[in-house]
């Protein structure tokens, strides 16, 4: 019985190491003071990846707004977008300080 338990633990450890998880892409954003009248702040997202479509950008923007509004309620900073081929793209949203500058 003891040998069987050791064998099952060994096989479980080997299989868990061989499973490849896709690494999430990181999207940074910051909230900066607005220059327009009637608005206190603006969302500045650093789109570093060129392969993100406009629909995906809109979805990520909505998720960032939800995260900012509901962060205290345990809303996760992860965005998962299902692709047409069945795979999913994962994004981790990271809030940057407002004094961080982005170079084009």
C-alpha cells in the first residue's frame, strides 16, 4: 500500500510538471488627471501588443474599469478572452503609478 501511494505521488508530480500553461500577457495602465473639462481623470492603457483587435481592446478596457471599481470586492486582475479556434488569451492587468511615462 505504501509503495502504491509513493508511485501515485511520483506520477502526479511528473504529470503536473509536464503541463504547459500559457503565460499571460501583461497590460499596464494608469489613471492620470484629465485635461478636459468635466472629467477628473482618464484611463491611459499601454497597448504594447499589436495583435490585439479593437473588440479585444474594448473588452480589456471594460475589465480594467470593472477592476478599478470593484477591486475591494475581490475582482481579479486577470482577463481571459476566448478565441474563435477555442483557445484563450490571458492578460494580467497591472496598475502603474501616475508619474510613469510611456515612450512611443
